[in-house]
């Protein structure tokens, strides 16, 4: 449901001008996205995820994150702001190559034979 709720909140904020800090508005919006309204009210009333949110905020502060969007890749690279897709691809490729340094090579013939087996 995360994607549906996020999209509904973004549309409400940036297109419809809804006051998403208002609890009843927030409950209505997340209900439209498919969440249970009573559960949403309970979470807002008791702060069920408050500690998790504070921990995320503290981590962001330690990493120097001060705006959105911000992408943390492999807990090693940070990309701030809206960036071209080519830059994001380069960072993802770099992180992948560093986390998976083994480069597979093969001396098998072009027909796909290895050991005692051949592809048909």
C-alpha cells in the first residue's frame, strides 16, 4: 500500500492543496488509498511509528541530508536533488560493481559447452 498512499499524499499536497498535517484530512486520504481509517486514527493518536521516524531523521542529519529527494545507495553514496537518470545509473553501476567485484569469465566455446555439458 506504500506506493498508493504516497501517491495519494503527493497528489493531495501538490495538486489539490490539501492540509495533510490535519489528522482527519490525513485519515481521509489514506483511507482513499486503501488503509483502514480506525487503524490510521490509532497510529496518529499513539505515535506508533514515532521512534522510527525520529531515528530516520537522526540518520539523515548524520549523513548531512537537508532536502528531498535524496538517495542513499549502498550506505556509501549520496545523491541529492533531482538528478539526470544517467547520473543515477552511473552511481548504481558503481555501487553494484563495488559490492559484486567478481567478474565472470568463461573459456567455453561459443556454442555454450562447459565441462561435461553443452547447451543444445
